[in-house]
C-alpha cells in the first residue's frame, strides 16, 4: 500500500479535521452480534473527543482509526494517547473506530485508510493531541470539583493529585464531568525528553486475546440465523459465466439457494460446509472470449519485447548514451523477471451483513479503506450511505490485499447479500483457493539493467527499464512502478530509468512494500554485481556511493557492524547485503546463507538495522522487521502465481503456493538507530532488502546471479 | 516453461512449476492400468529370463510413485506423480511415523479422506491404518529395479523377511494394498494386488532372479 | 448421529457426516478460536487435540471421531498450556493473531510429549503451522521460555 496519488493536502486536513473535539461518538453496534476484541473498557464510557473515551472504571479506550492486523496500531496509537494523558499502561484499551472518512481520515490520504506504513507517522501528533486534550479536560473537571487551580494538579500514571489539599483521584470519577468541559484549543504537548511511555517496550494490547482464542475476526461473527455463502469463480482472468447447471448442487444437504452474480455463482448454505460442498457440485460453462489466455512464459516474452521500445521517462540525469560510449569501461547487463505474487493473508477475504429492524445494515469486515466499502455496499444494497455501517474487525493479515480503491471485494460480497435478499444475516467468505486464484497480485515485472564501471572502479552509468502493469491504472508514468529505482540513492553521474505500462485482464495490487518488492531487488543485486565485478567490497563500495551522513549509510554501517562484516566465514557460507529506503524508513540487512541439503538457499541468520525516526515501541518495530524478513524471504525463495498455457491459474493453495515455514526461518537480530526524526512506518520497510541480500550471497556461493524469481521452484522444494 | 527457469545450480531439479502436478509422465501413463498375467510369461523358456521378466512386470508397481513416495532415500517422504518432497515438510521420525508433534496421524487417517470444496489438485488426503514410511534400509527412491530386487532378497534390508514372508507381504499387506486404492485424485498402481502377488509368487518360484543392476 | 466430547462436554452431531470437525466446532458449536486457513491440512490454523494428539480439524470428517475427545484452544488447560500462553504473552508473539490458536495447540502438544525440546524438535513439531506474519522467530523462543518455566 502506498500513499502515492491519494488526494489532497495534508495541511488542509490538519487545519480542518485533524483533531475533532466533542464529536458525538455513537457506533451503533448491534447488541446481538459479536464485535471485535479486545473490547474497550466496561461500563459507561464517556467520550473526551473522537479518539478517547474514559470509563467510570478508570479505563481509557482509544478508538483506532487504523485497522489492527498485526502491525500494532492499537498499541502504538494508545501509547501516543497514554503518553500525553499521563495514563498508566494497565488502564489502556483499544478498539476500532467507526467508519468516517472525515473524522477518522488518515492525514496522509485525506480519507480513512490504513496503508503505506503510515499509521504512526500520520497519527503521531494527532493522537498525542487527543491525549493531551483529554488530560486537560479531566484536570479542569477536577479543579472545578476540588476548587483548586488547574495548574496545581499533577497527573501521573492515571492518578490526578493536588498536593496542597491532599485530594487525589483516578480518571473514572471525573469522566462524566470532564466530557462536558470545553476542550482546550491548542493543548501543550510534551517535550520528547519527558516521554515516559513512548520509546519503551510496552506490552501489546491485543496479545492476550490472541493467545486464548478469544480474539474475534470477521470469520468469527456468528449471529443467529446466519447464512454462509461462497462464490464459484473462473480459473481464467476475465472469464464470465456462459451457463450453469445447479441441479446437483441444490441437492446437497444444507444448501439454501444458488444465485448468479456478476462475479460468478453464489451458493448459500445453512453452514460453511454446505456452501462449500454445494459449490463443488456446480457445473459451469465459462465464456473465455475476453479472458487472458496467455501463459506466464508468453507474457514474459512480451514484456521483454518492450525493452527495445521508447518508455516513460522516470529519471534522466547526465548523458547515459554518451557515458556508455567511453573507452575502458566494463559493462554489465541483466534481465530480471519477477512473477505475480499473491498476498495470501491467513484470513481470506470475508464479510458479514446483518440487517437491523429499521432496514439499515451493519457490515463487519476487516478492510483498509472502510469508507470505500461503505459507499460501494450502499450503492449495491440501494441504501443511503448513512444506513450502512462498516464495523472494522481485527483481520488475519492483509499485506495490502485488503486495501482496494473501489472495493472490488465488497462489490462481490454485497452482490451476494443483495442477490438473496431477505432478513437473514449473511457471511460471505473466500476459500484459500479463491484467495490464491483471485488476482489483485503484486504484478509481474521485467527489468533490464545496464551498468558501466570505469578503470578506477567507479560506476559511471546506469540504465534501467521496467516493464509491468501500472498498479495505479495510469497511462503515463506510475511512480509505484519505479520507486526505489528512479530515486536511486547512489551517486551515479549518468542515470536513466524508464518504464512501460502493460495492460492485462489480471487485476494488480500493491503488495507489502509495493514497487520496492522488485526495484529493491533489481537495484541492490545489480549494484552488488557491478561492485564485485571490479573487486570492490559490497559494503565499502556502497558507502563510497552514499553521503557519509545519510540515513542509508547509517543503517548500512550498523548492519555491517552487527554482522561483523568481513569476518572469515566457515566453508560453504556466504553473506550478502542490501539497503533499501521505503516509506521514509531505512533498512539494511546482512544475510548469512549456505546451499542447503536440497540444493536450495538456506538462510541461517539475518542482521537488520532500521532507522524509522522516533521509535514509539521498539519491540513492535523489531517484530515488524522479523516479520517483513520472513514474508519477503518466503516470496523470493518459493512464491509465484503462474498461468499455464491457455491462461489457467496453476496454483491454488499452500501446497503449491508455498509460504515460509518455521524450519526455513532464519535467526534474526534487529537494531534500531536512535533518532529524533519524526516517526515513519515499519509495516513494509523490512521486506525489500531481504531478497537482494540473500541473492547476493547466493551469487557468491554459486557464481550464478539470480535473474528469475522465485529462486526455488515448488518442484524442487 | 521458461518463465520458471531458475538459477543454473539446481536447474535440473526445478525446470518447471506446475507441469507434473497433476499429469503423469507419458511413460508412466502408458500401460498404467494393467499388469500382464503370470501365464503370459510361460512363453519365456529360460527360467532365469522368465523370473527377471516377471519381476520387471511387478516393477511397474514397485517403481510407481505411489509406492516409491513412501520408500524415500532421505528423511522426507515424496508426493504426487512428480515425486516432489512432501508438503508440509514432514520427516521420518521414530518407526517412520513422523516427528513428535507432526506425526503422520496429525493429518492422515485410517482411510482415504475426501477433501470437499477446496483445491482441484487435492481431492483427498490418503490414509490407511498402518500409514507410515518404509524404513531407510528399504529405500527405493533413486534406485534401479535391479537394485531394488537385490534389496528385497536381502534380509538385512527387507525387514528380515523370508521369501515366503515377502510374497505374503506383497500379496496381502494392507498398506501395500493401498497402492491400488489411493483415494480420489490419485492414480492407482497398475493391475490388482492379487495379480501383483501372483507375479511376485511366480518370480520367487522361478528362482527370484534380478534384473541387472 | 456422532457423539464426542468437546472440551470435556458430551456433544452430538446429526448433520452431514462428511462435515469436517472444523466446521462443526465453528458453525455448530460456535467456538471460533479454531480457524480456517486452507482446508487442506497445509496451514495448521485449525489444529485441535484429538484424543490428546494434535490433529488438523479441517480434514477430519465428523463421522471419523465418534467416541473421541476433542480439545480446542478454548479448552486447553494444564501446566503446558499455562506455560505456553504466558510465554507467548511475554514475547508478544502474535501479530495479526489469526494462526496463533493453531500454533499454541501444536506447541502445547509438543511440550506435553517433550518437556524440553531442542530447536530441531521445535521446528519438527511446528512445520505444519503457517504464520504469514512470520512470527516464527518468536514462536521458537517462546517455546523455549515455556519449557524453562515448566522446569523452573
């Protein structure tokens, strides 16, 4: 997910709706339905503002405008509030906020949304202000009750005290009174040197429920009378139903109904298994006339033909053509082909619809743009948007999959709900096969790289051509195709980066770290190849191309130091390094690799240095680096969605779309660079460096550069 | 398929993604369904040659992926007609029943179990009351039929079976018999267990001669 | 009619005998800690204890478990379960959390059989449990911590 092109000025939103005070918060959750946990505080909760509620039981509930699917916004946003509120961590709770594109806008996007590793970055001041406002209102209430000057009241660990009178209280006793105070216009924020919670490893708020089975995800919402529906989808992108026979499907025990919708054939069951079994019994004739029928190999061949055509210019400094003409150069060329990648979050896409007595509808799901879901569902259900409430739930991962403009998933789910009508609640779910074969992949890309090194070992010219689908559906240059290449961090006097947009019926989408998933790999393997071609050390050679004071250089030096770079390695081991900036965060990784018993890369250890500005919760940052390394490593080693001759999708589940497993996970050490820069994201930036770091080590081990991903085919693994 | 060509080092193992997931290699697909009856070998007058021919016919079963997959040469069973390593990764463990916490019966049952409403390429989970890996000394993976033949006669490598016990095992063992009833979505080994048992009996009766290694 | 015990209570089921135990637990018994992730025994999110052993409930037809004893994440108890859940919280293992019921069921079963597992034994027992957030590094550490705490 990325913030590219997603509207409007940050300034306008900070001025307009950056902190909404006194907005009535009335999320109308149906009492019959189960909503996400962890729940907020018990009892009567008084809103201090749009983001903070205080319970009479002293709990402080933070309404998270960002969805929690593992990257830690519940804990992070609550930390920011608690810091300025001077709350005790034990009294903090977090829940998802209601859906509102204005009040709960991502300040980087201008509408409610989670993505682009932006949660902490955009909410850093906003949540602190929300906490400081609530604190001021509580103190004002206590001052009024105790008849003492507000300035004499101190707050520490959730206790308000007035030394002179000896009065003391928790927040709960003043929650009601405080909610009626006039909020301060411009609450004073702490000097960072006075932080007591920010920068510490506070335990995560959602861990307990995630270790005892109590955490509720969308799939776990089980209202009485629930119908469950699955949809039969085509095996070719762009295929549509020509005709179908549901005679046998309707005979399956528990199948309630079968309806055609634009996306396929929906099967409704009294329970999940009935729907699945019914779907298996459908006979569908698909119309392939508009479908993609080329194989992945044919697509790759076509991509490569674009290399010779003029492309969209992303960067052109110096004179690349002339630079390659100079005498005494060594030139290196490479073509790298990247496959389609599925995100494969553990919880496939799903949504629950419950109709209220007044005809309005509650939707429970875990999506990154709930406002889009609301708009799309309202349209399909023929309801006013105010009659559709999107209740964000914990989601079992996403990695970008649940962030979609126009909400194509919700279009399907709402169509399934609309097609059957009636008053029964409905759950629509995708199976793993729907997920792996459902498109919205990290697109396939082909890169052509050409580099020149002069007699003194300096890289004098670099040309890079990138061919692939435009994630943003652009006709002109799509920055998500070239990010990380067009802004190459290395000082190279002659640099040219161009791209070609390819149009396919296979829907593309951002995948954890977006363009950096391929540009990071291409750039960092190619620079490594150029440097080693002229006998330069990969770390020293990179540092020579970077400003010594740059954050790139900072993380690179740190990772090298952690790994004791240059140390003599045991026979059969090699190390590779890579450094990539993405979403404003800088990450360098060193991977220690050998050839495994099965002939595939075995990654033993990864050292990772990250600079993400102020570290709000170092433990969560480390966890995101570990997870990003595992996610990225699994993809470069094993993953590809491929189309067979004729265009049929070949993979369908985890047996042929492999995920990294515990026995393949390296040991990981993470260090965070101390910084006073504004915090930047960590959900994605751990991903890009691991692929090239491993590939660079692999080139040393095998003398063969990696030109095709994944490194290991499913057939050999 | 060129798109999935990999690094040169292990290219031999990993030329393609997908081809072979469902399809049997052409050589296996031919005559996959039947075994020649023992009587049809009577025309071979040389007893030793007849014995070898009988074993070669039985070899259609023995070297079928259904059988070899659970006679691996490593710690890991194989899967499918392409004989790729088992996913999820499982390992031999005590008595070939898997490692602690990830034993065969974490997923496999006493019978083949249909998988409903999921992957087209996974129609059932195979199962049998005796589901386990053959001991490492009985590994067949990567061996010629001649080598396997010698191994079957070697009591150190056949579970200390006499020839009579070996014939009985091949003809009647329930787990061996699974090969003919491997569950939905899986190609059975050729013929019937009865026909196979007769071939092995006839091979034993003709001196249990082995093809050249 | 299939009769079994679920977390110590006797339950019966008279629907489609092919229904996997996973969907009986979730849709009929409304215990939602046990998750669907793949439906083909590849991911381990549906792991339960069947007669004391870890078992993938998604490929276990209900007819197969007549007379058996089923324990889900909601019903685990004992020193191994306590040690594992405490260790998980201590390291903040979960990220999205969706796979963690299955991870914990596998980890508890391992410790019941091997109180002090090595790294290799942990990998061996846990390879069937996918985590797309890749919390593996902490899972391994948490199992060691749990083993140490039990010894403790």
